[in-house]
C-alpha cells in the first residue's frame, strides 16, 4: 500500500510540472516575437492537434481584407477549439503560422496580437512560414497548433 501511495504521489507531483518552456540563455530572447525556443511535455496526457485555422469569421468564413483582423480571428478560432477541450492558450506547446506575402509589418502585427492572447504566459514553440498563397482566395494567415491536456 505504501508503494502505491508513493507512486500516486509521484505521479501527481509529476503532473504539476508537465509542461516546460525553454529559452537557452545562449540564444536570443524570443519573447518579444511571441514564441519560445522549445516546449516539452513529460507526463502522460492527451495531445490535441488543431488544424490550421484561418482568419475566416464564423460558419460563413467571412474574410476581412485586413491582415490584423484575420490574425485576430485565426487566434480566436484556435481559442474556440481549445475551449471545446477545456483548455487555454497556455496549453499550446507548438504553433505553426503561415503568412501570405510575409513582411516585417505583418510580423509586427502577429507579435502584437499573439501577445494579447498569451499575456504573461510562456509562449509556445513556433514556426513562421511565408507562403505565396493559402487554400482560399483572400486568406492571409493560417495557424495550426498542438496542445497538451494533462490526465486527471
């Protein structure tokens, strides 16, 4: 019985620190750019893979001409999917961002908008890929994600 209690206690303690985010000091600080260099999950749980979410609003998938508005909607769509799993933005371990005709101005907008969602939480690991076009005409951004849900 003592061994079972010790094992259960160890698992509970292990779950409390399941997610880690790392930014080695010898690399540049990625926080101003809205990501961490690495993230890991070291305990049993559920990985949630979120398909690329565009800046299309609602079931009608209405696309604004504004890159900022599409970015806000894409992030909101990610949050909607997370909510369906009872997760939050900080559960995301990795994101991939596809931006049509990427520029420094679009990167600045992305950084501002992701900072509003993550606030003071560690940013997930991230990859930004400039692309010439996405699935539908008018799409300017697509964001996919991998989130982690600890077992209870």
